């Protein structure tokens, strides 16, 4: 069975990815949250993507199990809701480290354990495509992530022993238990009215895009950013 690493596996979207791919892949679940199942094989909870020791622990697991990684889905991200007037240097550096830098250097660390054919899907955001209030660090980091994917697609050509397909997705607002009450409020409904199709995404909308980009059906799609937004970024 092929192996997939899910970064950010314990969020609402990460759990949906788990459910969808559990019969297709051996899943390695990585999340900064502490989970009740942290002793389960292939579960790395309390995992800081920028922590060298944590990454080495994962690499040891790959070595011991003699695993090669066939797919990576990166769902990790932090959104501090900051603007020019209230952002601090610490805020900025935390967002850039979490959303961009840590993923790049995680890839460098696990690169020797990538299989000869690999699919990587990175979650960016509509805020990396168009501007939004109070997203000065988040939007910039997601735009950087989108461009990082483009550059990685070109750089990966240097190693002819591996065929690494990497793309990003940029979802709009995804309806889930944590935001349902907001979107039923006056402010939430006003936000929905800004979306041309007046609809919110559900997790399945994103899962289907990930499934396509992970599969061989998207073998010619390289370094692209797939926007899933009911038209939010069009106007």
C-alpha cells in the first residue's frame, strides 16, 4: 500500500482527508495538537513542523518501517488576523515560519524518503490570491506558498530519479462546526453575499480537489494553484 503524510491531520479538514484516503493509503498523521491516539503507529501528535527533533522522530519511523512516501497533503497554517496597524514582528515571523518556511525545510528533511513518483498538495488560500482586511501576514504567507510551489516544480526537475508533482489549492470559506454559527449571523450572511454564487464550501469540495491532484489523472498539472471559491476571487 502507498504511503501518505497528512500535515495538520487533526483539524476538521485533516480528519476529512483521513476518512477519504484511509483505504487507499497507509496514513502518517502529523499534527501539533496532542491527540488521544498519539501512541498509535503512524500518529505524530504534538508535532512542531519547525522542530528538528520532531522531524527526526518521523524520519526514524520511515526508516524502521522501510517506508517510501508517495503523497503529502499539507494542511498546516496559522491565521492570526492581523493588519498593518497591529501586527508585530513576532506575529509576522510566526506566520511566515508556520505557513511557509517550516514546510519547505520539512520537505528537504524527508526528501530522501520520497518515492520515485510523488504527489504533493499544499493548502494555500483565497487570501493568497486577493486582498482581505486583517490578513496582512496570512495573505502574504499564502501568496508566498503559492509561488513556492511554482519554484519547487522547476527545481524538482534537477533530480531525474524522482517525478515529484506539486500543486496548491486555494479554498474559500469552508463551512464546519467551528464557523457555522458565525455564518448564520448577520455578519456571516453579509460575507456570503459577497461570493458571486452565494455559497460556502463544504469539506468534500476540497477533498475532491485533493483527490484529483494526488491522482495520476492530474499528471500534467505541475506547479499550479487550483482556486475553489464559488467565484470569490473573480470580483
